[in-house]
C-alpha cells in the first residue's frame, strides 16, 4: 500500500489515512486489551462507524488523523490523533494507539515525537496535552521521556473490572519540546 509521507522520522512516518486500512483500524479498536488502556473496552466499532469517524477528522479543521507507518515494512502500525485543536490559543490534545506487536520497542516515543513536531513546528501550537489511565504505567513513563509533565488527575474516573482508576492529565510546551529535541 502506498502511504503519503506527511512527516518523516527515523523508523516511522506519519501518513494520511487510507480506506483500505479500515479493517486494520477496526481490529485495533475492537481489541479488548488495547481499548482497556483507553477505558473504552465497552465500545464496539464497525467499518462503517470507523469510516464516518475518519471522514469527520478529514473534513475538520480542528482535528487530525494520522496513520503511523513503519518505513522498513511500509506497514501501518498505529494511529495518531490531534484533536480539540485551538489555533487561537495554540493548544491541542494528542491520542496514540499502537498495534500490540509494536509496543515497548520505542515506536510509541518516536510516534509521539512526530506528532509533537507536527503540532509545534508545523501547526505552530504552544501546548499539547493528553490523558492516560493511571494503570498504564508504561505509557506514562514513555510520555515523560518525551517531555510531558503530569499536570493533574481526575480521581476515580474509570471504574473497570471492579477496580477504580484515576485519569492522569499530562502536557508539554513547545519550548520544552524544542529544548529536548
């Protein structure tokens, strides 16, 4: 499959979405364990809903849907989102989903850095935030390595499997990202 390289990294690049990838997105978005980390394991997706979701992103000026593509295999390995983009105040929210077989191998950090590069140095935003459920300690550590700082939490926001978890809010500023880079 041919992808459109919107932003190039070492092992990855960000691409525009392809309709042929809908079945792959649905596989990821309906995977219980992947969605558990988002607190969304109760939601089911089908290709029609997913196509509408992507179309909504593609027709919007305040959100961006990227496919994360591994260069070596030219294979989609995840999804990167920027949403609630506010150009007046220079802020956005970031979302990241990686195929399970590519997790814990540095791809998440590289994909996050590409999304931040796009946010800060292409869209000229100043602040990007995200949220993560507190049991996802690997993701929190990875985001901290990218320069995100914990800015607060929503207590007991996710009751899952008879346990209750906090929602951790993290953010990074353009100046901090560019200093690290």
